[in-house]
């Protein structure tokens, strides 16, 4: 914790950020779900009122509107109770006339916006939601539906409304409870993470002390018991310490050998320079060549002894496909060729770039030659460190009985087509060298589909 780039600080900070993000997201989801549940319950109740009013609505033989009965909720009978309903008759020329209302409205009426009535008329049979002020200046949440009565001529708008303040208070109360509860959870989780990180990193601090002892000459290697996850690390460090020791000893030996090998030629040079100078040039050249050979020999041995293993070759598939796409679209420009690609940018082929280019070039060029202007190239991971590359076209395709022969011998199916006819055979050989597979299928585009299965991995995101 003393260092600026502390691993413990990073772990704690990351855990705190993730915890905060997840808890905030959880709080948002919970409160949103609860709010929607409250509004849904209110809407269901108001919808039930509208359904009952629509069922009770009748028209007399004289064309007068009446209700056979009213909803039985006593709140509709208490003045300004916050629960209201209202029925408005709609004439053909957008003329409105109130024909029924709940007793809770007393001598007032619900001021439903004209835009709501118009929208409800356009969407007859559907509930239209609106928010406006009630007769006691309370905020109302309402549903309005336009209904055509049984006589098929009379059209009414039924509005059911309720005071939205009780639901708003319940939602606010729930949010407060969620905030306090998740805040306590967050505090507990952060404390638990701090304790866990300190305990989890304790063996690393012990390894640091052991390495310091080695550096100070108090020990030759790291000793002690460590968790299973750290034992490979301690073993590798001990191997590295031993290797370094061997390299130092070997370097000392090589330096001694080099010094010994140079001692005699240099002595000869020193002795000969005191004699006649006629043969000095030849002698110097001869002895210098000997010294050069000795120097090269011992330096080469030292280089081989210290050389590290080479990391395996990796080739990004996306870059190879994009490069080949641009090349072939220019090459087949006169044909109006379109090459569609779908390749993940992090997909990597475990092999040489030139081999992947060879396979893609043969397959994509072959598809362009036989296509009617469209080629599709897709790549995806297929699990178990393998990937699949699909190359398909909208050409005439290839009969199933001839596919195996093409892969086996690379024979040409059309002597008039350009090329040597060895493309698929070459690809087959390369795929086999990498332990992959190749097969041919019918394409959804109408032509041939070639599928390659090759070893793969994913590019590191660090």
C-alpha cells in the first residue's frame, strides 16, 4: 500500500467500482420494476373501471344514453376522493357533451386534453394514458378509451382517473429503503474485499521478503511453503536464479578461454615486432585471423547459451482477410466484384502469415473467378482453440461427387477457366500441415462454400 501502483489498491479499487456499479444498477432495476408495478396496478384498476362502464352503457329507444349500474367502489361516491370517472358523448363533428360522471366529481369535470380525445378516437378500443390536474388541483393519472355503443351510432369517451400522489409516495419510500439497504451491503462488501485482498496477497509479501534475502546474500533460493497458485512462480524464480548463476559461471569460463586463446597470438605479435620487419605484415594478418576466429567461436557459444525460446508465430485473421479483400476487389474490378466479410478483430490464426495468405488467396480468388459478382467470407471461433473460415460465392457451384476429387488431386473441372487448378490441393496440404480440416458444402448464395478449420486463439486485450 506504500507504492503508487499498488496491486492491492488496484484490486480494492476495482472491487469497489464493480460493487458500486452493480449495486447502482441493481437499485435502478429494483426501483424501476417497483415503479412500473405500481403504475401497472393503477392502470389495471382504471382499466377495470372503464371495462365496467362500457359494459353498463346503454342507449334508450329515444337515443338517450344511460348506465344500467355504476361501479361499486365507494370512493367514487365521496366528493373529491381522488378517484373519478367521466363519460363524454362525441358527436360526428368533434362536438363533446358530458353524459355521465362519478359523484366524487361533485359539480366539476375532468379536463381531459383535446389531444387525448383525438388520439383515443384514432385508436378506438385502446387506452390512452394522460396526466393532468383534478378538481381539487391534485395530480391525476388517467386512462381514456373511445367506445362505440351497441346501436353502432353513438360514440362515447370513457375516462377513469386516480390521484397519483399515493403511488408516488410509495415509490419514493421504496427508493429510500433500497438506498439504505444497498448502502449497507456496499459498505460490508468493501470491508470484506479489503480483508480478502490483504489476506490473499500476504503470500506475495512473503515472496518479496524471500527475494530480498536472496539479493542480500542471506539465502541462495526462495524457501518455504506457499499457496498452490504461487508455487509455480517460486519454482520458476528458483530456476531463474540457478540459470543466472550458471550463465555467470559460463561467462567467466568463456572469458578465461578467450583470454587464454588470445594470449599466445598476442605474445607472438609482440615478439615478432622486435625482429625483421619484412615479414611483419603477413604475420600480423595471419595471427589476426586466428584471433578473430577464436573471438567469434567463444562469442557464438556465449550467445547460444543465453538465447531465449522464440514465442510461437501468430497471425491476425481480420487483417489478412481485409488485405486480401482489397487486393481481389481491385483485381476483379471489371467484373464488379463485391466481397462481404464478417471476421472478429480479436481472432488469431496460430501459424505463419504467409501460409494464411496462401490459403485465403487461393480460396477467395477461386470464388471470385466462379462467382456472379458476390463472394462472402466469414470467420468464427469454433471452440477447443479452433476456428472456422467460410468462403462462399453465388456461382454455379460444384457437384457433390466431384468435391473429393478436387481436394485430393486438385484437378481442373474447366480447362477454359484461368489458373493451374492446384488451388484447393495446395490449401488442403497447408490445412493438413496445421492439423486442420477442409470440406466443401452448398452455399446459401447458390454456389460453393469452402470451410476451413484451423488452430486459433484470441488476441490479448491488454
